[in-house]
């Protein structure tokens, strides 16, 4: 377990007879010993890499973006708590994985995916304090979050076109059940339609993007799965979340 905690020290009654400066020094040491040391960037990065999903976790998927560190905050931006950069120690993305009706090479380069297409990746956000992670996860469950997200996503898509066709249309967001029992996470689905030319289709295909998040210690762990023409399989969502949760508990930092 990646934990760093101080060692408890007893302050004896003899402290009453120490000079004032010495008393202050003893009290400072004693109080500091009971508090957890801040999580370092190195610890946070190692934790993220140990927890995140890998290509081997999802058979049949190919890598189309290698793992990287992101400067973005947790999902949904101002629709939840908008965690500031100062509140984050590190945010580590897994490889972005993809599969389609046509088998894809790994890494994916010039191959054109053929719907149905499915994608998956995870992100580990390590916060300065555990209360920040738990508060942000709780905000993801708010009844107002899907409505706010619908407006936010529609605004983001309003100026994006593929040729002369709007990239995304008919965007809606809705709350969906978190797949793991006895884990206080959130689930949100965003869906709409994509431009026909994205996959060279005659009609606009429906896309689905499911985002799940939960907190373990000072970390918020997020799974994002996508589907074109059909949602990402629920059983696989649950399996990947169970894997992420197990790894996060095993290597928990606080």
C-alpha cells in the first residue's frame, strides 16, 4: 500500500518544565506526527499507472492513443465541483482502446474503424485531500448534473462541423446506475448522433458515451466507455470497474 504516515510520539508531563521555545518545538513535532504526509507527484503517478486499465484487460481492443498525463480536471467541469489545478496532484490517463467490426492493428494508425465501434479508457485523478475526491464524486450524483451536462455538451458541439455537416446533434445526458453494488459511484450517459462522413455512412449513427466515477482515498477513478450504433456492453463496464476498484483498494493512497 502506498501510504506515508508519521509515527505517534508521546508528550510526557515533563514538558511543563521545558523552556517556552522547547515546548513549542515538541508540540509541533507531536502534532505533525499524527497527520498524513502529502502525497507526492511521484506517488500519484505510480498509483495511476498501477490502477489504470491496460490493453490486456480488454481482449480484442487496439491502442489508438498511448497512456499519458493529462492537465484536465475530472469529468463534467463546472457541472460538478470544478476541481482546481491546485487541488490536483496528478492525473494519469490509461491507453485509449478501440475495437470495431473490422479488426484493427495495434497501435491504430490509418485503419478505418467500421461500426459498431467501441472504445474504453480510464483516468486516475489524485487529489491533495481525500475530501476533494469524495466531494466531486458526490457532485456527479446530483440530480442537476445531467441537465447541466446536456447544455454544456451541446454548446461545445455547436461550432464543430465535419465538412458542412454538424459533428454532433441531438445531445442528451442522463443518469445511469453505477454498476458496482456497495460502492458510492456515479454514472452518466451522453448520447446523440454523429456526422455521416465520420464513418462513411448513409445516415447519422447514434453514439453513446458512459462515464463512471468513484473515490478511493484521495483519488477519483474514472472509466469512460463509448459505443457507435450500440452502447458499450454493460457486463464489460461492470468488469472493468470491478478491476479498477480492486486495484485502487490494493494500492490505496491517502
